[in-house]
C-alpha cells in the first residue's frame, strides 16, 4: 500500500459510519459497504460492497469490512456475509473475523 506524502507509512483511508443510510463509506461517499439490520438490530447483513473502478485492488473494500466488523463486534452484533466479496474474499483472508459471523448454530456464537 502507498505511503502518504510525508512518507509516514501506509495510508489508512478514513471510513465513516452513515447510520441513516446503513452504510460504511469513504468521506467522499464513492466507496461504501451497504448493510441491512435483521433480528431486531442484532444482526448486520452486509448486502453490497462497492469501490470505484479506479480505486480497486488497493484494499479499500477490506478497510470498509474491518470498520463494519469492528462496529458489529463492539455492539455485540453478528454479521451475515451476503455480499460475495465478504464471504469469498474478506473472510477467507481475515479468518479471525469469522467469530463475528452469524451462525445458525447457537453453540458457535458463544
Ligand atoms: N466477489 C468476491 N471477491 C471479489 C469480487 C467479488 N465480486 N470482486 C473482486 N474480488 C476480489 C478480487 O479477486 C481481489 O483479489 P486480488 O487481491 O487477489 O486481486 C480482491 O477482491 C481485492 O480486494 P480489495 O482490494 O480489498 O477490494 P477492492 O477495494 O478492489 O473492492 C469490490 C472489491 C468487490 C468491492 C469491487 O471490485 C467492486 O466494487 N466491484 C463491483 C461491485 C461488486 O461486485 N461487489 C461485490 C458483490 S456485492
């Protein structure tokens, strides 16, 4: 990942929680992760992730997912990875977040 202009190391994009639109997004709103709330707000179903073509392949979607999973964990929510980026790329590459994923088996959510 690119260093910033002063060479201070990897640049981490600022991700903002947009509660009214149920999104985690970049400040310019061009990249976002969209979710729906299920089970009375206890479950975050990530339905879509979008990054503009010019910014793909730099880990931006991964940063969006980390923000969403961190939020879900800190609010004792579980996550349904409906979006294929989350289920097929983010979780296999970041298996520690699987503990926050929704499971039909109550034993594995302890
Ligand atoms: N499903 C699963 N994985 C996908 C994917 C998809 N639809 N599209 C791309 N990926 C993988 C790529 O294989 C890539 O792997 P690589 O690192 O080996 O090249 C990896 O995502 C890139 O990761 P990252 O840099 O964190 O993602 P990104 O910032 O480039 O954004 C998407 C990834 C999917 C959000 C972006 O490509 C996009 O907006 N696509 C159009 C919308 C879409 O298909 N969204 C996902 C389904 S809801």
